[in-house]
C-alpha cells in the first residue's frame, strides 16, 4: 500500500531544507518519530498534524493526500488574474468593466492577500 503521507512529508521537509532532527525539534518529538511518519509506520495526532502543516507551509488536505498539489494563494490569484484580463464582456452592477477596472481589482486582491496572510518568514521565528 502506498504511503502518500510519508512521501509528501519527506518531500516537504526536504524542500524546506530540514533534517528529520530539525523538524522533530520544532515539533517537540523525537527524530525517530519523524522517520516513522515518513516510513508509514506511525501517524501523527491531529494537533501535531496541524503544526506540521504550519511549519511546512502546506495544507492538511495535501499532506494526507486529499489534493494532488499544494495550492498556493499566489498561484490562485495569478490564475484569476489571467482569467479576469482575458474574459470578454465582464460587468459589475450592470456596468462594463474597463481594462483599468480589471487592473484595480487585481491590485485590490493582491493587497488584501498581503494584509491577511502573514509573512511566512515570521512563522518560524
């Protein structure tokens, strides 16, 4: 049977440049626990799973295998921007949206995301 959780945990840990020991220290568990999670011999409790996701900048859905790829908000905004800029005949409250309006919408969305999503560099400090 496939150990998707363990594979993704290892992949994300390495992407962050963390050893099993470093990740274990951040979580307050033993390095062998991390090894067992990656090997599929053990599963973390819910609170630990949430902390893993925070440290690894991912979602529980991705880590446990419900989604195929981690979804970054920046990517979603860029996809939306492309769709917004290329869509013909858009209106808002019955009024046509100009190219300038479209740019303002994108700026507003990016600004809102920057305000509500904390800087990832501050999370681990």
